[in-house]
């Protein structure tokens, strides 16, 4: 019996580790797709144009791919978070916030944004896209904040990084909200030739969010692995 237990335990650990790695790989794919869309569309400015606008340019499918990858990876994280014992209200709140984020991103992928320059005359697709994206951008920083304790307890080595990225997510999301409110009445708050910085600020927010999600995946995998070893 002991020999069977010793054989099975590494197999389960490898499976859980592969799930975590798959989540991180999906997030890396999303980041690469966004970067590729920027490079393939020099007619747009990444400083002043939101990522979702690039769906109307060359290789616009890269934006859809990125959103689907982020939404799927986040949904998987929310599901796996439910396997961690303890955490109480913070864990449940964080899991719900992650689910809101994942759902909003997936809806935004299905309903593409309008081309650049259509802030004041949105189509139905743009309105659905924006309505889904706004609560999603709010939900992710909330998840990062409330899960700082539970995830840090499961992965002490990453506690400081998780908290730092949670703070970065909050700060960049607030800055993005300011830029979005301002740009609704016409681009402003720009610098030099850039009429607005909404694209740059959004990319900073996305970078912070994806980095936090990757660390959260590592923390959850570590927690599940440690629990499995403890009960093996």
C-alpha cells in the first residue's frame, strides 16, 4: 500500500502543476497576441487607442484570441480557487469577483468594440462590450485585494509580489477610469501629439492584471499541491 501511495502522489502533483502551467501559458498567449496586434497595426497608436479597438484592424482576431484566453484562464482560476479550504469570506468574495472578471472578458470577446473615433456614436456591439468590460475591470482589483491574505497564506514566498501587483492593479484601474470618463466627451488629458493616454493606461492595467493572475495561478497550484501532500 505504501508503494502505491508513493507512486500515485507524484502523478497527482504533476497533474495539478500542469493545470497551473496551462493557466499561465494561456495568459502568456494573451499578452503575446496583444503585443502582436500592436505591431501589426501601426496605423493605430497604442498610447491613445484601447486594445479592443484593434479588433477592427489587421489580424483583429488576435484581440479576440487574447480576450478568450484571459477569460478562460480566469474562469479556471475561479474554479480551482474553490478547491482550496479555508479563507472564509475573503476566498468566496475573491472567487465571485474572479468569475465576474472572467465573464465580462468573455462577453467583451463576443461583442467587439467599434473602430477608433466612435466614442460618441457607439453601436449596440460597442455598448455591450463596454458594459461587460467596466465591471470586469473593477472586479479584478477587488479579487486581488481580498485574496491577498488567503493566497499569501498558501504561498508565503509570493506574498509580497501578490500584494504589490494588487496595488498596481488598483492604481492603474483608477487611472483608467479617469481616462475613460474624460475621453467620453472627446480625447483630452493627452501629452504631446497623443490626444489621450487611455490606450497606454489600459495596457498598464492589463499588464498588472495578467501578472497578478499568473501569480495567483502559482499560489493556487502550490496550495492545492501542499494540501494533497499533507493528506497523502
